[in-house]
C-alpha cells in the first residue's frame, strides 16, 4: 500500500513554504509514496517551481483549479 500526500498550493500562504514540504520528501530512501500538488493559485506549474529553492526529485502529479 502506498501513502498519498496531497499538497494544496493556496494563494494565502507564501509559496516558499513548499520548500519545507518538498525537502523531507526528497530525503526519503524509498519513493514508495504518491504526491499530488493541487494548485489553487493563478500561477502555473512552471512559475511555482521556478520560485522554489528545492525541486521535487520524486514523481508527482500536478493538478490545478479551472481558471475562469
């Protein structure tokens, strides 16, 4: 059984807080988990990850709200 972590990227919290979440996941010796980044901001994936100091080294899914 794999754990699934859902990380919500919301417009209220500073985007740099994602560094704190991604870093320990990168350090895991086993990558037997799933991560879903759910974006609720108006920024797209490339912009979000370009602003981070730490990039995911694990596989993840990225989803975002429907833009109006």
